[in-house]
């Protein structure tokens, strides 16, 4: 006997969704065998090929869908020459076929209950009709302004419509720091089936591959990199503290023009400042370790980046993205109020401001004991409970069906 788990993320921008699911996959692979006595296998359905740069537990694999990207006019096909409707249909049929083939015991969907353009609805209905799969909607701590979030829920049928397709909702945060039900970002119809896990921080998987970075160093990272050019450019022009190297992690999705500007700025800075050592990387195989061993880190306020930062005592300066969504400024403000990070508005970002912060931060450590960071230690228990409940219900339904089929003893 074994347990099969499937996780979905749409991944139009950045890799935070896929990496959040990957962290959960490692937690479930470690804990479910101990809790259930059964082996676990799994499939991570993602929307960006760069997701596969990250390893998975034994017995797990990636299914990468043809990708969407975001444009000024909404979603569009990333590579294939086809309409949004055609790509949605292709992705939808692929997901449905995969889930029908593996018949998962647990299906976890990240952030978007029905995927892009409703692509998950056929698969969710198929799983409901079969009655063997527990479905979980995983939500990050912050969505957007309450007004924006409410409009988005209305577009997918409201909280009641979503509740018809999901048995449970996991909120990947600490509601003492930020409560999306209290702010109105999550609809009340989902509250009865919702649980806060704590931030998915402690227990992030380490990849033993790659070279160790020479210490001491400071780190600047900008997530996937698609919109991190301004921060990385300011970092490239900043002065690293005396005796420290500076590692700038641009992310694999940074546009080539931005990457070239940053590399040129590093060259100019080295020429002006002599032997200053700045290393620019697109990708690092073990970001949690890179953060943990840094003397200080500058980053954006995406969920995944901050979850990895908060698992350490590394001082962090957070420069939230202020365009497209209000998510990052709201998360940064909440965590700053909890004493977990420092923040700097994007409008105040300058090389001098970063230089000043680095020079003081490298002499400090930040304790984050006041924030619940143990979500990855709980998802296994939550999953085991849901799988057990589904098994009990299935047994009861099978018994009732068998009893109805039997001829009563007094009938001759």
C-alpha cells in the first residue's frame, strides 16, 4: 500500500508557488510514512520549466505544463503560438489525464482554486465524482487589498463556489501576525474548513549540491528575477562592508537587459573601488543554506523568499514590490511589526541606503521566535488526518452500499 499525493501550481511569474509546493512535498515524504505506515509517492504539476532545477524526494517527479506568462493585457502563452483559450484547454486536459492516471489520495492546489482560466475545474469534478481524493486549497498569508481579493473571489464563483470543490483550506501563515480572514481577503465561507499552518519556514529542504560560498558575505536576492532589476542594480552599485564579499542572486527569470546592466555596474564598481568582490549569479542550488550563512540579506517580500529568510537569524532588509499587487508591502509591514525584518520602500532604494544598512547589519543577528515558523512540521499531521478521514468515509459508504444490496434475512 502507498499514498499518492499531487500538488499543482500555475507559475506564470516567479517560482515561489512551485517552491512552496516542493517544500510541502519534502515534508509529506518525510512525515506521512511515519504517521500512516505507508510509503508516499507524488507528482508536482508546475507551469515553469525552471522549477525542475530543484530536486524532489525519491519517488516524486515533476509534470511541467506549457506555460502562461503575464502581460499588460492579462495572461498569454509563454512559448506556444496559440490563444489563451487553446492553451487553457491543453493544460486542463493534461492535468485531468495525469490525475486520472495516478488517482491521488491527496491533491493540494496552490493559491488559485481553479487554476488559470478555470483549467482545474474538470479535474476537480472528476476527483469529486470518484470520491477517493481529498482536496486542499493552500493559501499564502497575504493576498492583496481586501477589495481586490473580494473581486477575485467573485470572479471564480465566491467562497461558496470554491468550498464545493475543496475539503480543506490551509493558510500558510501565522494569524497572530496577519489574519486574512480578519482583513477580508479570504471569504467567510471557507473559514469552517480552514487551518493556519504557520509559515512554511523551518525544515525547508537543503540541496547538498553546489560549491560553498566563501564567507563572510552579504546577499541580495530578488526571487525569480522578472521584476527585481531595480533592487539588484542598486545592490550592484552599493558598497559591501569591509572584509565581506557580495553575492547578488538575480533569479533565472530576470530579463537579459537587466542582467547585463547589473553585470556592467559590478564591473564599474570594481574599477572604482579596487578589489571589491561582487559575484552575480542567475541561480543557486541551495538558497536556504546561502541565506543561513550570509552575514545579511536584502530581498523582496515574496512569500517564498521571506519564509526562507525567517528560518534563519540572518538580518534582512525587505524592499517590497509596490506594483501590480499590494501583497508584498502588506506582508513586509506585518513582519516588520513583529520584529522579524527591516523594511525599505522601493522609492527610497539607493546604493547609499543599502551600503549603510549592510554596514550595520553584518554585526547583528535577528531572532524570530515570536513568529510561528513551523508550518512544514504540521502539514504531515494535517494530511494524515484528512487521508484517514477519507478512508473512514469510503469504508462507511462501501458498507452502506453493501447493506443495501443484501437481501434482508426475512425475505424468502
